[in-house]
C-alpha cells in the first residue's frame, strides 16, 4: 500500500505515461493504422514497430530540434520502409500518405493526453519536487516545450544523454539523485511494469503503476504500492483532492 505521508518527491516516466495516459505507444500507432485502413495485420505491424524502434535506436535520425510530430513521422517512415522491403506493402502503396496520416493521428492523440495530464502535473509540482526519467532520443527538452510541460520538472534524465536505458535501475537511480531525496521517500510513476515498476522497486522506491494495455499480456502477479487506470487518479491519490 502506498505510504503517501512518506513521499517527498516524484519521478515520472514520460512516453506511455504522460503522453498516452498509460497506453503503450505500439497500441496507439496500431489504432492509427486501423483508422487509416493500412492493409497490415496486427502481428505484422508488431514486427514493423520493433524494426522501426531499432532503426531509430541505431541511427541518429532524431535531432535535438525535433518535436514529437517529427519523431512520429520518423517512426512511421522506418515502419513503412521495413513493410515494403519485407514485401508486406507493394511498391505502389501510398506510403507518403500513410506516414503523414500516422504522424498527424498520433500527435493529436498525444496532444489530447498531454492536455489532460498538464493540470495534474501542475498541481503535483506545487507540492512535490518532480523528475522525469525516460528512454528518449535526445530531444526531450524540445518535446516538453512543444507540449508546454517544460516548467514542471526539476530535472530530466534522458537515456540518450546519460547512456543508460530502462529497465536498468541505474537510470532511475540517477532520477532519485536528481530529486534530492533517498529512494525510500521517492515515488515512481510509470506505465510499464517491467521497465518502470520493477527497477524502481529494486531501488527501494514506492511505485505507482498506470496500468493499461501493455506490449505483452499481464501475468497476473504484478504488484505495486498503488495501481491506477487513469493519470487523473494521481491527484486524489497524492493530494487528496
């Protein structure tokens, strides 16, 4: 059970927590594929998603100036390239339209989620020092500024900048250090049980799991000090309002 009175600082995951209200980004992008009627099955899409993430992780495609729309466009381009190269889309497929449509659809989704999360973050930041820990591409400052979230966090710990990625607990250790309190009085908020909750708990942090559709089915034995289903639940959970 969450010991609210012992919490002195908060560490947040970003992607999939703040910008989708707990929905894994693969699920969001898959919904865009469906909305655009891209003729790809779900399992094929999952492979394209993985290949796209690998492309962005292994090549310096994302620049510090890029906002999240640019990131989404690069993701979609990498996915389309793999789908065509592997024969799942024909050479005549309207990939340019697909790429723009995916970026626009997903950016609007993120904007809506962020708009809902922003007042919650504002209220929380008035009471708690807050740090952001994220597997991101080196442009997180630009993304936060674009979404008007850049004033809420004491520090950012971004994988591309620090050279360590979740689920390595070391990246959360850096977040705890930036928060300026011992791990025992820091609560970590994240959507991924394996990448957020488990490494944070290994450091002795309290954990708040934003539980929605993940990349893999849940086992059923996952535990956290608090489990929520909507980002807005943080307000009554942590502020009692």
